[in-house]
């Protein structure tokens, strides 16, 4: 058993992209569909047509979060991982 005499923390800054709604719409879920066109009597042609849905606009902004991680927890997790690998 290891005795711990000091405890150390590592400060981690996490930047996470967050979607925020904005005004307007955008095209989304675009797909190709086949459309039949009549060229003349008894003559048809199939062509591809792009069909899209309208979705609300989003803008990505960063969200900053400060996290303190215990150094001993990191060492313990590394030891567990090392034991699993070997």
C-alpha cells in the first residue's frame, strides 16, 4: 500500500464548440432523387434532382471551462492502463 503525503492538481482549460441558433435557414439533409421527364409521346428520361430540407442556422462559439484534475488520479489510471496492456 502506498501512502500519499501530498496531493497535486493539474489545471486543464477545455474549449468546447457550442452551437448557438442564429437568424435564417440553411439547406440540410441534401439527397439525390430520380425525377422522370417526358420528352415526347412514349419517350421518358430519368434525371437526378437534388432535394434539400430547410434547417435553422447555427453558429459555433467556444465555451471555456476550467477543470482541475488530480495528478494522483492520472497516475492511477495510467497504472491501470499499463497493467491492462501488459
